[in-house]
C-alpha cells in the first residue's frame, strides 16, 4: 500500500491508535469516522481519523 493513502484511526475514548486504513483523499475531503471495536476499551467505540 502506498503511504500517501494511509490513514490512522484513533479511539475517541482511550485515545489509542488501533486501526490503519486507506482512503481516496481526492474524493473524500473530510475526516473519516467509524464505529469499530477497541481492544483496549473492550467495546465498540467511535474511531476518528488522525494526522
């Protein structure tokens, strides 16, 4: 995977980076938000894209 398309997803509750993903930055300008499982919180929580 190319590094320019990579994004990090951070848990909003414990502030840890749990997931890495890709997105097309030309078509999606706003930051990505997903509801994913956090293994540190041991529950589903909102994950936001970080820099």
